[in-house]
C-alpha cells in the first residue's frame, strides 16, 4: 500500500512505475498469431493546455481489437520500475481507444509529477463481446484480454510540472524498522539546502504567538501538579484539563530540538534529481512524522516546511485458550449462548493458553501476562474507561516465546492460576493492583498516549505507570491505583467478591488475559487481549466460576421459615421453588444440603435482611463452613438423581426436631458444584421484596 505525500500548493512526489503486460488469458486462446507490440511510444507535455500527448506506431489493425493505454506515477523504493504489479489494471490507470488511432490526449488526474506511459494492444472475440465505440473511446467489454508483449523499451516518461516534494521511504504507509530513507525530489534544482527534524511544537496561543514543546509532556513523564496549575494560571488549559479556546494544536517543526537518533540533519542540494538521506525514527508507539525545511535558491520562493508520516507495520498476536473440553480433566465448559449473544466459556480458577504471533519477526520473545478482573461486577465493563466499577490486576508472570518467525511453537502452553490451594495460585495472588476511577484521557497533554493504553502499559498494569485522574475541583492529578499486598487469601477474596445485586443471578466472574510484548525496532508496546470489549477490542467472553450454586425460595410456603428467629415446635417439611437450585456458571451441581446447627449463646448474630445491594447480611458473609461444622449440627442431604446445572423441586420431608435441645439454631442450605465451589447458597432475590436470607436462625421449642 502506497500513499502520496503532498507539499505546499499540492506538489506531489515525482515518481514512476510501469504496469503489467501479464493478464489473465481467455478461456480459448485464438489460433491467430498474437499482434506485434506497439513501437515508438512518445509522451510530451503541453503546459498551456495542461495535457499530455501520447503517440505511437501500431501493428496491423486486423490482429487486435483496440488499444489500451497505461499511466502511472508509482515507483519502486529504489526508483526503478515495479514489475511485481504488471497485472494490475484499474480505470484510473488506463484508457481504451479505437485501433484506428495512434495518438491520445491525456489530462492527468494528478499534477506536478513524473508520469510513465505505455500502450499495448487488446483483442476480444467480437462475435461474443462486440467492441462498442463512443467517439474514439472503447466502452468496457464484458470480457477482454490483452494480447502481445509489452516492450519495456516502449515506456515513455513525461514530466508534468517541476515542483519539489518530500516523503519517507518513497511514500510507504508502513515501516518495519526504525531505519528509513528520507526522499527529496528536486527535478529542476530549485533547492540549495534541506534540514530535517522529527520533533514539533504542539500548542500555540493564536493571540500572543507563544508556543509549548509538547514532547516535554509525554505519557511516561507527565507534568507535576505544580506545572499543570501553572499552565492553568497562564491560560494554556482550563480547570477541567482541556485546552483553552484561544490555544490551538499545531504541528510546527522544531529544528532546534536535539535529536539523539540523528546527529546530521542539514544537507546541501548540489544537483537536480532525487536525493535520499538515511534516517532513524523515534522509539515508542504511534505514527512517526518527519519535517523537512526546504531552502530555495530563488529568494522570492522562500523557505518551505513540509512533512510526511509513516506508521509502524501492524502486528497480530492472538491468545488461544487451550484448556481441555469434555474430558476426564475437564476444566472448562461453554456457557449457554442465546441468538445474537456473545459466546462465552466458564473456567475453573486457572486457565491454559498459547500465543500465536503469525511468523512476525519484529516481536521480541520476552513478554509478561496477567489477569484483569472487575472489582465488584460479574463483567469487565464494556468500555473500561467509563469506570462504572474498578479493576483488579493480578501479579504479572514473565515468559518467553519458544521461537520467533516460522519456527514459533504455537502449541507452547502458558498457565495462570488463582487457585489458592496451590503454590502457583498463592504466588500469583501475593500482590495485586486495583485501579479506581478512569485514568485521564481528556487532559490536554494526553497522558495515556497516542494509542490509548498501549503507549503506557507496563507489566501488571493495563493503565500504565501510576495512572492519574484529573480532579477538576482540586485542579490536580490524583493517583487512581493502589497496590494490594494483603496476602493470597485476602486478595482472592477481593477477586471473588461481587456486588450482591449480581451474585444471585450470575454466579460467574469475567476475566481477561493481557499479554504485553515489545517491538524489536521501536520498543513499542504491543498488547494482546484474550477477549472482552476493551480499547475497542472485542471477542468471546471468559469467566471464572468462583461461586456455589444459588437457590430460589418458594416465598408463599416458606416466608415464615426464613425470617430471623422464627419458631419450630414440631416436625416439618421444607421445600424450595419449583426451579430450586441453579449454577450460574453452568457447572453440574454435586450437592444440596440442608444444615441445622445449634448456635452457642456467645455467638453474635447479625442479619439485616436488606435487599439493598450496598448492604450485606453480615453473618452470612462471615460464617465459614468450617466454623459451622464445628458446632453441633444435623445434615439433611438432597438426593440428586441426575447431575445437571439446575435441579427442580428440591425438598426435605419429615424433619423432626423432637429430640433436639431447645434453643437457637442456625439453619441454612449449602451447595457444591463440580468445580469444587461450596458454601451457603446465594439467594436469588430478583423480583421479590421478601426479606430472605441464607443462612437464617430459628428457635426450637421442644421442651428438651
């Protein structure tokens, strides 16, 4: 892909390329000998008419159907003809004219450059595809094919105008390495000197002419609060952190800015033609722009500043989950996907994956990977910067690809675990980072970089080093990230906990793997995300199943039984809703137990029965199963006949407390799924105003 870099007054790069003589052959090649190539092609420019006249000598008209004329201004990087595009034809690069003509007047679509012209013959089977003329021009036929070789010596060059132009790498859109070639075309030797820089001033006060060098305020070295307040006081930015209306963003070359990459930046132009200069581009992400100061010999022309930009070649890095499915070692399962929904997968608290780099030799082998998990919701926020919630990021793991390029092993398995029963899981949860509020993107000085978070991402932080939030009230940047080093168990609890308005109906928590690579030549950050919609990346969702199955009460029958301190005096039956128990992660349910344990008088009991998501049922949140089982207790298991992720009509009959000592009892339902998630079943409170809880407390009055 090429682009054309214009300088002042629409001047375009003088360049050249010739196009193909090799086209697709017809289904039946005519028996007639191919027509001879045209000869004596000449192109001359009439400046007054702004037209190019092409003339040639052709073969016998009986051997072909019409002429096709090619015009192009593309070149190879080396300046020669690009024969790799010989078969490429488009309406913009050709004209079809009558075989009775031997000249053509062309009005170039592009001005002030060098054009390459050539002519060749075309033959069609007129019995099937008649040649229709409109004046001297042949209308498109349903099928045609070029016959006859294109004589390389019959490509003629014509210069249209004689302006000066500048570009990087002959107009390429992308570059693989930081080494490039600056090209100055001076066909009429109008220049005496040229000077280059890749640094520019970005902000300018229109009224006073004051300017600020934007490179001083880069994402990796943000301004201090004192500097920002000075900028506010001097009317560069508003108290909201945006540019003042009197300040505009400009790209004005700063030729005095020191450039550690290029010592020599000024050159004399001693002759007409194309001049090339070696150049090293800046490191980091984003488009690279180079400015050229062109000094003309004619004083009336003066000195012009032109520029061209080039982007780092795109990369592809893909994370492929590699956990087994439907096997004895099953660690994942597909979630139920409705029509139009995003597919998702449920995992145990650990995942396996591989990395594909698609034979890209510009990606360095060493990389880091970690998890991003929502702080309090089941899903990672669709647009993370909106900061409806916060984000937890686990400790990064350092790794290395097994190979770069064609020998890269796509089957190399990497793992990440948050299973605290393993040494690996405890290590990964020994430290985490929590990011709250949205790191600032709207500040005038773009602290998060030109490519959003890719510019500043560091190991273990998708948001960069010490991400900042602009506080307009205090007129300062505040840190929005804290390090959590309270230990694996506490950090796991933070990963697991969700706002109660979600836990009852969801039962799963989304995670995303972030793999952070570096580019070989620019040291640019290259991110791979496993899924979700983050920084405009979208993919299948991946969830950890960290929760036990939840239950649904049968309110009409049991509302009196689940209020705190109800009384039991005789045998009773106990039933859940018809759709009694469901696992939100769609893991099979292994156990549903009704447990009744005698509460010691010394045990505090605090259930507030609040449906407010911000409130918690304190005892239910803090009472461990271990503590429960250490009490005198009774277990009434429900017989699961068919293992599935939901169970219907769960009930217990003829529970007789007649032999129990009178007193306070904790009553609760404990569930367990196939992934080993066990605990008091969360209660699905959606759609009900009843004050229900699990566990709850009863008073047994049996006279014992």
